[in-house]
C-alpha cells in the first residue's frame, strides 16, 4: 500500500487538539527546576526501602487494583474501598473520567485558564469545553454554575494561580449547577492552610462529586506516577472496566503504601513548604512584583515582562514556568524550591 492509499482517519475532533507543554528542564543544578511544582524533597528512607523490596519481585505483575494503597486510603479517609480507585497519576484518572463520562455532544465547564489536562482530556473525548474567566484569580463558581454543562472541573487549590475556594462554595455550586459530574482536583490540598475547610471529600455522597488526589506533590513521588480518586461507586465501577489493568506499577504502589504508613514523616515537609512559599512570595514582593496569595506549593508572580523575569531567574539558576503557556500571560509561575534556592532568591532578587 502506498502512502497515498494509506488514508489514516483520526477522530475528527482530534485535529485541533492542543498538546500539553511540560515544564523546562533545569537550567543549572536540578534544585533550581521550579517549573513543574514537584517536591524538592526526595521520599523518606522508609519509602525508598519499600521500593527496593518491591523491586525484587518485578518479574510479577502488580496488583491490578493497588489494594495495598486503597485499603490504607479507605481507613485514613473514612471512604469505602468501592469508592476509591488508584491511577497512573491523577492525570490517568482525568483521562478515564473524560473517556467514560463525556463524548461528542457533552459540554464541560472549566475555569479560564484551566489546569490544561482537564481541558485536553475533555476535548480528546470529543466534548465541548466552555471556559469561564477567573474572578480575582479564583474560580468564578457562580458564573460557572450558570453554564448549562454536563460536567465541571474545579482545581482546588487552582493551578496556575494557587487560589482556593471553600467547601461551602462548592456546595453552593452543586445546588446552582446542572452538572451531573463535578470533578474536584485536590492535587495541592495538602499545602492549604486549612485543608478540611476546602476538601470536597465529604461531598462524594451527593453522587455528583469526584475528588482527585495525587502522590506527586507533597509525597514527592512525581516520578512514580500514582494518584487516586474518591467518588460514587458507579463511577469507580465503570472506570475499572475501562482502565488498562496494570496501569499502576508495583514500585509506585509500594511507595504510596509506605508513605501512608508514615503520615507524620511528611508533616515537616508540608510545614517547611508553606514557610518557604511565604518567604518566596516576600522576596518577589520586596523586588517590586505583585504575588497572588497561594495555597499551593508554588507562587504566581505578576509581571509586565515575562521574558525579563524568566531571564532574571535563569541568572540565578532558577527555571520557572512562563504564564503564557499556562493561559496566564503577564505572569510567571514559580514552584517552591529547596531552602538554599529560596535563600539565593532572597539575596539576589533585589529591586
Ligand atoms: C500536578 C497536578 C496534578 C497531578 O498529576 P499527577 O498525574 O498525579 O502527577 C493533578 N492536577 C493538577 C491541577 C496538578 O497541578
């Protein structure tokens, strides 16, 4: 068959699908890579030992449902195991939700700018995506609720702004919106000052809410690829049928289970990340920039000249994420770095 005869046919809506643009690699030492909201702290020893032990049985397939992880989560969160599903990062779960729940003809409402994976997965499934501009850098839930939509994504705290909405705001959204599925992505919830006042976990009983969480941020397991969802049993059941059976590898399962066995090991990391976040924000403010108050492990800095700020940061071996690739031109997103990088920022980012 010649190339001319091979008329490959993709689903028509894939022609205009935007590609996800990942953060740039480190400019100098890897410690200065502040472009992907990773943890600057490697996982604790106990987690590394669990991974090494799991590596001795890599000739075997993993547990398809990562039950070592879901039983621990069920106990910890007070959620039934039939309402939990682990995924190859929460990104896999976002794609599964989109594939299972929306297709051509469905309308999904997101913030403008959204977390781009929410939008790309929805478009890839064939849905129409309606963006509703943020108000004061926060989700405008009242305006989002007015959109006649089948589903909604709410990142809480939001990426790329770091702002949060309260659980009561999400409850009000549920009352006002016709969306039958509301996906609340809580990737950064651990860094919020009062996670309990924000989390939508208590709302999954409504039958309309799915909460996504990840081990990629606070737990320092971004490279292992594991996240989870808590949601209505029928959604979990359907996703189990749809998913690739062994998508969560055994090393990731071992790492996540060991992390959950040692919850206090991460308290120090979380406290230090919150403190470093405030120091970074102060350093930028002292240098004359406006910084959006953040509840996540990054800060969003406002600047009339993105390139100039990115170059200034590159000059002190920091690579950050340009707002223009995140749908926020005129801003730069900087992840919270390790203490010595923050100290250098404080010393060298002078007005
Ligand atoms: C980082 C991030 C995730 C995490 O994705 P993983 O696939 O679990 O690494 C999910 N949602 C948002 C909003 C994020 O910023």
